[in-house]
């Protein structure tokens, strides 16, 4: 359970953190660029890369922890 919670926390906080880091880096390279806008753009790119392969039927295939609906 602890490993599952740690993984959940990582998956929730890692993409926005990476996007903010990319925004801050781009702001150093291009000072006129707002780091928040660059971070939002990076986050949209992250979701755009994943979106075509996402399938809700695969996501909910076995329910929560393999539990099946009756």
C-alpha cells in the first residue's frame, strides 16, 4: 500500500514539476518568455503525447486492484 501511495504521489506531482522546470529553463534562455506560459505549454505537450495512446477501456479493464463489476 505504501508503494502504491508513493507511486500515486509521484505520478500526480512529477509532470507539473517537470513542466515548471522546463518553463524556468526557457525563461533563462529567453527572458521575454513568461515561465508560467512555457510551463503550461510543456504540460500540454506532455498530455498531447500521451493522449493518442490512452484508452479508457484499458484503463478500467480490471477495475480497481483487479476487482470486477458483477
